[in-house]
C-alpha cells in the first residue's frame, strides 16, 4: 500500500474522531458567522469549505470526503442551511474540495492542493448546476466567487499555514 507522506499518520479511529471534529466545526462555524454577520457572512467567509479543506489536507481524501458529505447534510437538518434547492450542489462542491485536497496533498504542497481543490469545487458546482438546475450556472459561479473572494483568499493563506503548523508540531516517526 502506498503510504501518504503528506498527511498525518494516525489510526483509523483517530481519523474518524478528527473527521467528526472537522464536521462539527464545519457545521458550527457557519452558524456563528451567520449569527454575527447575517446570511451573507457565510457567502463571504466560506466557513464550511474551510474545515472540509483542512480535513482533506491533514487526514487524506477519505476524511475530506466524509467531512464534505456529512457537514452540509447535518447543517441542513439542524438549521435549514444550505437551502434545499442548492444543498445537492453545495454537497458536490464540498466533495470536490475534500477529495481533491486530500488526493493532491499526496503529491503536492498545501498551497497547490488548496488552490486545486478550490478550482475543482467551483468547476463541479458550475457543471452540476448547468446539467441539473434551471439556475444560470455561469452566473451562480461568478457571483459565488465574487461574494466569497475574501473567504477564498483566507483559505489560500490560512489553511496552508495551519497545515504547516499542525504537521510540524504533531508529526513524528510514530504518527500522532
């Protein structure tokens, strides 16, 4: 089996626990941001993708995928957000974030992995909306990127820094 040298080496149990923590953060953080900034705060800061990307980069594509699927569904059942008409599309976007970030991290640094995952996520949401929605996919993607530009910039800067700090402080020969 090919060992992933970029992600943290942890047991399957710890991976599931950390995935659950990232899922909890991905559900709770948007609620906090919505509370303080209103509905547009989530579109601006993109808090749910932040933790999905972290899960994929730190724990690998499986944890990124699990966090990506669970987060929007749990959030929807608790808060009704994301709205039902875009829930499948947001879920697909997050799946791309988590899976691509984790997969790319096996061979690339965190910055390239985050950038690739973000591009893949926006491409997937655009393609899926084009194929399965009556919404204007191109307009939705352009408006989403414009509204979330601050969040994207934060993701591109903060996530690689967090990954570096966590990996440099917790990685050793035995794993964590």
